[in-house]
């Protein structure tokens, strides 16, 4: 079994490295989600199939807007559906 001596300078260097890492993480911009998502983005976000998304839309559980032939979903509506949809399963 070997013993390793740690000096105050080692601890100070570790502290400085740790603080620099934290500063760099806090300095990164957190990208806000888009307000409107297309169907493919919603399916990827929720990890659901096209059929499941169709069911959520047809049953009125997920609000949408249709422009031309493209369905758009508000990110806020998706979050609300997730929160309110799970209340009955607690």
C-alpha cells in the first residue's frame, strides 16, 4: 500500500481547476426550446410514434395548429399535457 502526500499547493491547484470548470459550465448559454415544434420534433422529444401523436391530437389531449399540411405544437402545451396527463396515474 502506497501513501501519497498532498500539499496545500496541490489542494489550491485543485480548487482553482474546479472553480474554472464551474465558471465555464455556468458561462455556457442554455438554449431555450423553440416555441413551436413540428410533428417530427414532438415525436422525438416525447419518444412516441406517429400513430401515438395522431391519437393525442385526435382525442384533443394535445393542442395543435395546422398551417398548410404541417402540424405545429406549442412547447408549453406539450409540457402542460405531460403534467396534467400524469395526475390520474399517481
